[in-house]
C-alpha cells in the first residue's frame, strides 16, 4: 500500500530540515526523487544519502518564486524520468518581524516563496500529471494557518502564506479531481528544524508553547514525513482537499 516503486517525486526545499527527510522517506519507499532547493551543493549531499539506500535521485537548483526556474525543474524531471507522479511543496521561509515593522519587501519575499512558489510548482507539475490522468500533490502548510489554526505574533506574513496554501489546496483539489490528481495539506506544529531555532533560543517562549502542547514536546521531522508518505501513496486514495494537522494535540488543546 505504501510502495512507491516506479513513482517519480519532486520535493522542493529538500536540502535540509523536513524537506530532506521527506525526500529520504519517499526514496526509501521506492520513489525516484528529484531533490530541489536553492543550493545545488546541498541538494547533492541529499542525493548521495539517497543513493546510499540504493535508490535513484538527482538534484536540481530551483528558486520556486521564479517561474522560469520552476518550468526548468519540471522539464528536467520529465526529460530524465518521463513523468511526475508526486510533488511535495515544502520550500518555505519564516522571518520573525513585528507586524508594525514589517516592510513591503519582506512581505513580498515571504508570499512569493511560500505561496506563489507553491502555485507555480503545483501548476507546472499538474500539467504533466494531467497527461497521465494521475498524480498527487502534498502541500506543507503550518498550524499557523488561521481559522482553526493558531495566530502567532511577529510572523503575520508567514501566517498569511500558510493560510493561503490551505485555501488554494481546497480549490485545486476540486478542480483537479476529474483528472485523478489528489491535493492535500499537512499542517505541522513545532518541528525540530532550523525554522524553530529562534523559538528554542528563547527559553520562556519555548516553555510557554510546550505548555500548550498536550504531548509536551517538539516533533522530529520524520513524524511529518511519515504522513507525506501516506498521502503520496495509494493508502490515501480517497483523500483530497484535506488538511491534516501534525501538532501533538496543540490545536485540540
């Protein structure tokens, strides 16, 4: 059920953190993985890890906010392996800045990478998936997504981008369902990556957040990647347009 043999997957933001773990997990399940990020050197290191597993992978440098680079990413994937079965939209940034001090440039950069980048990658990949009438897109959002999610101070631009991902995913799921393309969202809580380092450095802030999480701990990125694998596989064949939260009970609390 979770075997991805002969599947081709693209993972953006895959040079480190959750993206790296997503790429390794999909490869372990049998997928051929395109490791993509802004540093080709770092992506190459992940490719080497995958190849040590006796799996196939190659690296492509891509700034997801630039359409021409996204188009090239998809083209290189199709040229090498003939198709795209899975896209994991994971690339993202999070800059902490008080709302009243947030500049237009900082807002635009976050939205361009976190939201526009997801749109560009999803659209380009879905055009290829439509040709084969099958595919899966997994968008990584956050519990900082608004509505039933959590509002965080000092990252209004990040929260806006993650809420936008959820809304866009639901619309995509409805439109792409007739093409047998499934689109779902994963909204992680506190995951042990470089993105949460500023919080971990602030002992009081970290203590306050952990007090609100029923499981009282920060998650390992593998705990999110396990869900990526599920949503990318036939095990989730009747799921589309869903937002699945991985947060140790944070929202429930």
